[in-house]
């Protein structure tokens, strides 16, 4: 209850200062997506719903997570309703390009290749690649090359930068791709894979979520990766608006409070299925 009250207070504070953060020249000209948001009064945000602590569901199916709170803050600042659209991770950016959603918040790493088709605002979190494993030997590796062995089985989220990382740097390892982290974790629990390759927060939170599984992760990430908000490439006004909102969130300390609430405080894990 206290955490919910804190979030509501943070959102109210953000809405009160966000208007001052926006430049006077922002307009709806050449803004097809922003026009649709304003005219319909709805912000459609795509996310997988299966990426704790970024986005996931409670036991009763209610969305929660850092990105859920961030999406709520953006919708509140725009004075529109938030509609969370759950889409498999591999299809999120295609759905954005097809106009099925207005933006994507789902642990999306900002990359040069992705920036050729969509625009990014952020980052709001800086993460990195790590592994989740039950093997003490794998948890002790210090560089990616130590995982590049033909007898090492790895699993990643399909169409993720984790998959790209494995294919580029660990070509000799056996790779399986899945549609959700829940599938990957179940494979690890069942001994069907040696390690899950994922972003650091996901590895750490999974260890807290399953304290009796003997999971371990690396002491240091293998990479550093910026996580950002994906928006349509054809709407610079929406991109500018979201950038200014994110700047206001950072400047007022609200974004840091959300990072602490979801990345450092694991009390919310009790609400998961």
C-alpha cells in the first residue's frame, strides 16, 4: 500500500511539472501518431508482460513493473488513458512499425540496427548482458569466450539482443530461443539448458524470486546496454514530447525512485504468481 501511495504521489508531482518542461514550439504538425493519441484520448503501449522487473503480471493478472509505472506516468502527463497491449517480445517492434501500438516499453536495448526502423528516447535504464545458471563453473566465467563451447547449452529470448550477442560471440554454444523468460527459466529449472542469457536485472530478480533453486549469476556483466522507449520513426513531435517528459522524470528524481523501487527493492516479488 505504501509503495502504491508513493507511486501515485510521484506521478502527481510529475504531471504538475511536466508542462513546464515542454518547449513552446511543440505542435501536432506532421505528427500522425501524436494526433491519434490526442484525438482518441488513449496511449497504446506495447510490452511483453513477461519481463520482471520491467513488466509482468500479479497473481490476479494486473500489469506491474518499472515500465508499467513509467507508461502510467507518460499517459498521465499527456492527460490520456493508458492501454497496455501485450505482444510477444519478438513481435513488438514490428507491431510498432505497423501502427498497432504508439510506443514500446519492454526492456528494448537501443541499437544501431533497430534505430534504422524506429526511433528511441532514453535510456531510462542502463543494463548489460549476464547469465542465470545453476552451474558454479558457468557463474564464475569472466569473459564471453569462456561460454563459447560446443557442450554449453544456452537459451535466450527470441529476437532479443541476447540472441544477437550469443550468435555473434558464442557461435560454438548450443542456442535455443524462446518467446518468454518464463519458458527460459522453466528450461533452466528442469535442467534442459545450462544458462539463460539475459539482462542483469532479470537475472538478479529471478534469483530473488526463486531463492531455493540454486540459481547464480555473474559478478560483472558481459556488456553494457542502454534500455529505451521505442517510438515511431515518422513522428518527431511525439519523440520530442516523450524526450522532454523523460527529462522531467529524471530531473525531478522520479525516475530514480522508480529504479530503486523495482531494481533494488524486491518486496514486490510476493505479488507474482
